[in-house]
């Protein structure tokens, strides 16, 4: 009698008609409510994905939305981020001079700096230097040596951390620093690290040593710790004495991630980190201090960001924090702004490339306008949904003129960067997907310097030598079954 009622498994013929009518009205009201509620301050693609889930599975879809539908952190945490932004702004002159060197660059470089400062509070600063690190294990060894030289404080913040034969050197260095009186503070994402071989040993080791450490965004309801479970802190930051800092894409774990399936397949992750000195260290430290305050209520007054002052170039840099702690998607706005202002070349490396409409339009528009756009992605991945959703974009991108280079397996390309013309490099933790734009706390460093950009070209050539250029004709001949799976995964990308 009421075919629209989603209760097919109920013995409808035994229920009174008035109950069926009530259920039908409730179902209709639920869908009407969802139509007016779900799209509020969400992209149409994300809202449509949630509406589809709720319309197809009304009660299960609604329950899922209640659990993971919000892209905002708890109000208390948002207030802490706002307070830290205010602290940073108080320590930044209203008009921090950028120096004559930056005036030689196109005007869009200055507008990019202004955009980032308006969104993330941190200004562009000169007087920096960076070293590019492309080997995960060597990078951890360099970090360990810097930690062993620490005399004042060490701030350590990473998404995934576990004890193994490679990471042990760095983790032991942190404990040694703590034992000799250095103020060591450690942040590790709870869900990100949980379940990896070596994580349980890490917890025991840190607890035994007495080093101050916290789980970021912990999910332990029995302790009153709860928020949306897939809002994660994906940042990677190490600051030593306020003099040197590391950031980039890698986690503190063996490049195989120590999982049996990875070892069986020979999978190893390829990352990119930078070791920086200069005023950019103060900015990366500001991000750590903000996150430590958010997790502990402890505002590190002795280690809060020092007042930023003008420092002559030539290497300018700007730290761009982003994520659900901010009102806007800072990283997405930065990427779109840079791509649209490119004059002749854009290079993107991302392990998970599932762009929203705005980013897809920016990339294809620049390619169609004659800019050379190169995209580096992995031939293999550890994420089934993201990998197949990513595959669904290749034809559209290639037809627009984008060169798609697939890094050969079994290496898992995990480096994340954007290069624009011969001027700008952006390196950090952010992927090119909805998760990194809306759900994960990320950190990126914008570097304005032609010599650094030239050094990044060596990385691009190394990646190209280990990649295969996508053949569009061959790609479009893949089976209908693969295309079906890819399209279904693409449909869910707004919920990932």
C-alpha cells in the first residue's frame, strides 16, 4: 500500500495502517529535513553524496552523517585556534616589509602571500634556507643528529609514529634529549598511529621515559575523549631549539610501514622532506605550539612564537596551516590561486589525487590555456577507494593536455608538492583530495626562490625517470568493470 516506505523487511501486512502512515510521514520528513540541512556550507558534490546515502539508506545514512558528517572540530578547540591566531597576529607587524628582492617577482606572488596571511595568520618572511631530503631513512637519521645537538627544546609532531629498526634512532634521541634536561614535547595522531606494528612498544617506551607526549585528537570515549573519528592531524613537524625545522610528507616509520602485506608485495614509500633554517622555523614552531595548546591546555609561554621581524631575502617562505581548525580550506585556496596564476608550468605530486570541482577546473583550464601541467601520481597505492577514484580523473585530465606520470610500483609515491613556473614551490603534508582540504589538519610551506625551484627540478627529473607517461588511448581501453568500480569510488570521494 505504501511502496515508498523503506521497511521492506518488516511484516507490513501485520502492522496497523496508522503505524505505516506514521512511518511514511517520518521517512518523508527525514528526507525533507536532509534536503534543507545537509547542503548548509558544504560543496554541492559533498552534499549530494550525503543526500544520496541518506535517500538510499535513510536511517543508516543519517546515523553515519551524525557520526562523521561535520567537518568542524569541537567549539572549544576552534576557540583555541582562534586564540593562537590572535597571539601570532600580535607578534606580527601590521605591514611586515617583504624587501626589494620580492618586488622583482610578479604581483601574484605578493597577493599569494597576502591570501595566506589572511587565512592562516602567518606572514611571508625572508632570510631562510632549505635542504631537500628525498630518502625517508636518511631524513630520520638527520633529524636524530639535530635532536642530539638540542640544548633548549624539541617539538615533535607527526601523523604516524612507530618503533622499528629505522625510527628507533630518532625516538631514542628524543628520550636522550629529555633525560639531559632538554624540554621535549611530542604529539602523535592517535588513529593515524594506532594499529601499526611498533606503536604499542612506542607507548610503553614513552611512558617509561616520562617524556611529555600526547595523542592528537584521541578517540577514547571511556576517558571522555571524543570527536569525529576521521578528523585527523596529518601534520609532520620537528623543531629543534627554534633554529632548525623539518616538515614534509613522511611519517616516522620504516618506508615499508612494517605491515606484512606491504613486505609481501615489496611496497616502499617515497617521500619528500625539507630541513629549514631562518624565520620559517618560528612559523613552524607556531603551528606546533597551537596544536600542543589544543591538546593539553598548556600554552607554552616560554616557547610561543617570537615576534616576527623583517629579515632580508633572498629566500622567502611562508607556513600555511590548514584543516578543520580554520573556517576556510586554506590549502585548497592556495593551490587554486597559484595554478590560475601560472604562466607556463605547473608540476603537482600527490599520492591521493581526488580533486574537487574547483581544483579540477583550475588544472584543466591552465592546461587548455597552454601551460605545461605535469601530474605525478603512484601506479600503486595502499588506499583502494582513493586509488580507484583517482583513476577516474585521468581521461578528463589527459584530454585537457595534462601530462600524467605514474610512479612505477612497487614504490608508493607519497611526496606532496606543487611547483609553479620558475618561482614558487609548495611542500608539505597536504594531498590533493577532499580529506586534506576539509578533514585533516595539514601544514604546507610556500617557498619563493628561483634557486630552490631549480633544485626541485632535480626531484622532478628523478620522479620522471621512475615513472611511465599515461597513454590516453591505451588507458581508455581498460575494461568496463574497472571503469564501473572507478566511477563508484569517485562518487564516494566527497565522503572520504
